[in-house]
């Protein structure tokens, strides 16, 4: 949980750093965009996205890709959660550090 409540269509800015090791294999590393080796997590929240990519979810809604994007429009209203696109989390190590900012409205 990020502690942020967002509105549908609101655009957030993400600045993400760090790496996550996705398994016991020291070479199985993901950056915020996903697996550096190009693997996918077929049973992960987003089966067609790279394993380990940064993903978001609003409340109990559908997960959505964030990856290494700098701005993302929110697909729903509610509490924002962040995680990684992986089907087995108990063997992961490392972390992503994510700075989330609300962008200013241009109205």
C-alpha cells in the first residue's frame, strides 16, 4: 500500500530505482521495466509483461503496468498499491524504491 488515494484519470509521476532478484539464480534480475533476461511470469499478475516489472493496482481492481514509465494515468479511483510482476514472491530479494508524485493539473 502506498497510502495514496487516487482518482480515475489522474496522472501520477513515478521515479523508480533498484533491482530485484526473482529467484535463487543470481542472474535472474529485474529492473523496474522487468526481467533483464526477458523472462515472463506466466502466472504473475500480468502474464504478458516481463517478470519482475513494477505493477500497480487500485483497490481490488485489475493490475496495470508501470515498469519504467515516468507518468501513468490512473485507471480507477481508490487506494494505490504497488508490487512486482512475479508468480512466486517468497524467493525474491532486493527492492524497488519508488517516488510517486501527483502531476499538476493544466486546467
